[in-house]
C-alpha cells in the first residue's frame, strides 16, 4: 500500500484566507473539491474515509433479459455505475465481419475435409455473424463498443469485501462475469467518474438490441402511456401506471389477494374509478354484507342490482347467448355445458358432484326444454324467448326421473328461493358500472350459485357486444370452493382474452382460494397479481403459489395497509417478470368514494398524503 498525493489536484488548505487566495489566482473548482489524499491498495482506493473498488463487466451471456441492469442498480448498496458507449462505423464492421466469416468458413471446410465432426460453436458463430451482417447492410441495427463498470463503496475494508461479493453475486445471477480492477484502482475510479473517459478499456462489441436491454438505467418500474394510475413503485418512487388491456400482456386478467384490511377493495375501487373514463365497462359481484360497492355505483351513475329471494330483479339462467357473427361454433351446446355446472351447484350441494348418468339425464331434459321453446342449434332461433327454470322443472316431472332431479330443483322454482332463478331476465349490464349486491344470501351454496349465474350472464353480454369490460368477483373463494362454479370461473378467465374481458377475482381468504384447482389456475392465467398483507397462516399457501422469496414473505407479513407486491411482466418484454413493491394511492377527489367506512380506512390520516396530492390506500 502506498499513498498518492493528488499532484494534479492541489491539496486543500483549511483556512479561509487560503481559499480566497486560490480563487484570486484562478484555481480550478476541481482543485477545491478534490480530496486531501488518495491511498491506493492492490484493487481499491481510499479517500475521505471511504473505500472504493471498481468491477468491470468482462463476459455477456448469449441471451440477456430485458431490464437486467435494473436488478444491479436496485441493490441496496452505494454504487457508481458507468456505461461507456462508442458507436462503430457500420461499413467498417461489415468488412471486418466478412473477413472473419471467410476464415470461419475456411476452417469449417478444412475440418470437413479431414473428416472431423462439425463444431457447434463455430456453426453458431457463423450464423450470428451472417445475421448481423444482414441487419447492418439493411440499416436495421448498429454496433457499439460498450464498457460497463460498477464501483462499490464502504467505510471499511471488511464492508467493502462483503458488498463486493454481493455485487459479484448479482452479476452472476444474470450469468455475467466481472473482474476487479486489480493493480488499476486509480483507473477504475477515473472510469466511473462523470468524465466520459474509459481508463480501463474493457469494452465489448454489442448491437443496439442488446444495449436496449440495459434500459431503463434504474430499478424496475411500470409507467404505460394512457394507462390507469394505481399509485407508486416504492423502489423508485415513480408512478405505477398500468393498462391491463395492453397487447403486450398475454391477457387482461388479474387477482387481488390479501387478508382483511390490506387494501384489496381500495385497489379495485381505484381501478374502477380510473377505468370508467377510458371507456371500460365494469361489473362487480359483491357478496359482502357491507355493500361497499353500491355507494360507489350510485355516485358515478351506475346501477345497483340487488339479487335476493324476494327481489324484483331476475336473471334467467336458461337465456341463450346472442353472440357476434364471427363465432361459428355450437353456441347452444356450449351454453348447455355451462348451464350444467350451474345446475350442479343448485341440486348437488356443497362438496357433492352429479354423476355421469345424472348429468346425461339433465342435459337431455335441457335440450328437450329448448326444443319445446323452438330453440335449436340454428343460431337464427336463439332470439326466441328462452324457457325458464320452471319449464325445465316441468320437463323433468313429465318424464321418468330416476334420480329425483325434479324434487331437488323444485325449491328454486316454486319455493322460497324461486325469486332468484325462476323469472325472466330483467337486468342488463350495458351500463358503465353495474354492481350486483348479494346481501342477505346467507346460504353458501345459494351465494355461490348466484355468483356463478351473474358471471354466466356477464359472459353472455361479452359475447354479444364487443367492448372492453372488467369483471370483479369479490370473495372469489366462495365460487372456487364449489368445483362446478370454480371450473366455470376458471374457463371464463381462460376464454376472456379473445373477447376483451378482464376477470379480477378478489379474496381475503388466500388459503381457501389457492387450495382449489380453479384458484391456482386463475392465478397462473392472470397477467398481474396484487398481493397485500397476509397473516402468517396464509403466507405458506401464497408463497408456494406465487414463488415468494423469504424477503417477500416477510414484507407481506408486516407491510402497512395499501402497500404490497405486484407480480406482473413488462408489456414491452414478453416473458420478463417483474416483482414490484407498490403503494396504492387515492386522490383527494376520489377519497370519499373509495373509503366508505365511518372515519375512513384504518390507518388513513386524512384525504391528502405527505405531498398534499394523494394518500395511500389504508
């Protein structure tokens, strides 16, 4: 170790007189800012009580993912990251690559003449260079000399070594190799300073596509133009703006999971309020006793549909969907298959299934009932008045009924529950916002069947008129726990993409939701998952389904209301997953519509946050 006094940089004096004298003699500002001394070790620099070590990127993998540099800069380490770019002359590069291709082909021919097996590495190099030459000659790409360097800082040598190992591990996870600036610590320091000089000279020839994977030069964030503002990304304190219908997402579906009071309903309400002005029609199935979405619907001019045993509103489960002309499949047959799932919930009960013979008998009765109403597989007959559940009941009674299906169906046709399922449809979901209020349905089978019926009605409307829609299913675990209704919701999530539908299950019981095949399948088939605070008993199932790291599990267990994790992908990089720490934020104007409980939400201090513009969803 030796000490290098800053010869080109004049040593500072402590007195004001000395400083004034320097300024009078025209001393450069850099001289005034320079450290008193720089101490050099084998691979580190010490100045002003800080140790600094520079790493140079020496090897790129064959494939890199989008935004990989954000993972490096997102480390909670004091880093100086420097990227030096020098554009190359395309014509000169083409000549160099042509010469290299000539040598590679000559080597290949010589090896073939000797009877040697083809070299895969050489064949790949030839293919890569030929493809690059073609892109350069067309003007579709550019080449750059790129040098990437990262300098880590620490107050002691021990801390410096530990932070260096973490930084090297982060590069290693991206399958990249680095080397320390051994015997060149001063050059490493100069390289990462904002002087624009690459003193280490560890450069690579990269195309523009590979360079683009390094940007944004920061931590992961999502800010899609013309999207919906949800809040902010905590790692970067940048706006979280998403467009669920963006073509870069594989589908528009999402899930909102967390225990009570974590911010699930607030997230759904924020999305609804900010999606309506963008022309998205929203439907909410609310089985909760609080009826918290009803006030929101009335405030924005939507409709509230109260479905109960004695309500005046009805949905006829036997209505045949009126689909658009481009659909050419058997609409009636598909509808009967969906209807069998609903009827199974009604007549089989919780945890029970209809056997194949029972389903076959019920299916035959359904087709007989439709035929009596003049409805066949011919789509031109589907506008005729559909039969109702009492018509199906009469059809079962008229023939042999060895399974007693008519008796089990009777309570929904003429009993106390006849008001829910026996009438003709009086409800339309063509309003911008429709909330189905299911308060008063205490029976779990009945509630699950009603939620299933509403989802089926929404699906029929989606197929009739093409427009972006979002279906929010609160307490979705009630639907998924019944195998038949859960299977329908799962199939709806899978079919929704082609029809402009966004399916968003919401649940405060992640354990029950993820314990079902339907719940796990819906999570897999959702482009984004909002995860909020969870109790320890629920974290095990959630961590297994969402592959949460120990740090993410700890965060979800203790995060405040309104904060959570967003698991999604960047729409500009298919297959690249993002795991963002987020905070849902509510504007002052929307605060009374979002927080409907007395006194606001738990933990909320007022309608404005620290900056006077918004508050977190607490």
